[in-house]
C-alpha cells in the first residue's frame, strides 16, 4: 500500500498483486487484511493458468508471424524466378542492338545520325544494367558503389523523361538543395529507383484524367540526404500507405501491361541495400515518397568545414 498508494483509490485498504507471464493479477478490497493465505494461493494458481494462456496466445501470434514470413518468402521466390527469366530474355536481343550500334558508330556518319546511334547505345547499356540489377536482386549480390551527387542524378534522369512528360502534359519542377552531402551508392540502381517513382506519379496523374505536376526535390536532414518526389495526383489511401512496398501489391489494373506490383518493392530493396529507407509521407492531396540515404563518410564533416570557412569570411 505504501509503494502503490498513489495508484490505489482511497477506499481500498488491501491489495494482492500476483505476477504472471503477461503482467500481473491485482485484486483490491475495502477491508484491511481481507485476503487469507488460501485466497493468495488461489490467486497464485489463477496466475499460473493465466501464464499458460498467455504463452499459448504468444505461440499463436508467432505462428501467424511465421506464416506471414513464409508467404512473403514465397512471393520473393516467385519474383526471383520471374526476374531471372526476364533478365536473360532481355539480354539476348540487347546484345544484337548494342553490337550493331557499335559497328555503325565506327563509320563516318552524319552527326545527327551518329547522335541517334549514341542514344541507342547508351539506352541499350542502361537496359543491360537494369537486367543485371534484377539478377543482383535475386542473388542478393552487392553492386559496386561510388560517391555520387543526388542532385546530378536527378538532373540526368529528368533529361531522359522530360519529353515524355511534356507530351503527357505533366509538369516537372526541381528544387535541389545546394548543401546536399554526397552519398555512397550505385548510380544505376538509384537512377532506376527515381525513374520508378516518377513513372508511378505520372501514371497516377494520367489515370485521374487531369493535367498535373510532379515536384522533385532534395534536402539535407542532419547527416542524411533526402530525395523527395511529390505529385498532385489522386494520392495514396492511408490504409495502403505501408502495403505499397510489398511484392506484387498494386492498385493498378493487372493483366494489361501494367500493375505487376514489382516496382516499389524493388525500390524499397534498393533503398535498404544502400543503408537508407523509403517511405510515403501522409498527404491530404497527392502523394509524396521520400528516399533517405546516409551521407558518404566524411561528407558531413567537409560540408561543416566549408560552412565554417564561409562564416569566417
């Protein structure tokens, strides 16, 4: 009573508190010395029964968790089989495309034709990298990384998609942070991640039937670099915000060339492989996805030194 007096109502003068596996069983009485040794033994026995019931409940929860993990593993195995087949099937025609483009580039051609061939070769190489990344995802291989600028990566990706977005009447705007630290990453993987986020936003806007806008921004958050893609499309329902990163989960129509449900799950895996995270921020209008990556070792320190030097001036 002295120990728990603040938590017990004034009318109670006797308390028996018996622990069990999931907590405690507490019984209060308005009488002093209300509980005999026999009462306490009954409560202790009751607590033992409660402990057994609690353990059974925990076993059931663990079983449900194991079933969910098994289901997820089966999904990932299916992704692996599909990705392996797709990667090999893509590589066969790409070998011919790249081989003939290389042969043609050795000739003296009209500059405009040569520029088109360079584009074919570059995009063919990028397709090969995508196929290789699918295989890396399946085999859980680590791709070689390098220091890179997210700002530069964003600018390079937007050059590739801007024409298509203009044709779809989707406005693209940029807001890149000047003080963004470099990150350690695999450029092709992060480029593919951003392309997937942009395509998701574009498709959502087109599906809504209205012209829309997508804003791509970067920002520094402590010793982290963040890449943000936000749009004014129909948005993501709150109950689906966590599920959109699950393999094979999609809100798109399945069976007509879209809606495989692999895009965001692969993006999530790429973010995690880079030591970062990917999430959807709540929005009342539109959707907002945020990629956060740790700054390259020493990048934060160099930025602080640069800022200190500027302040000294």
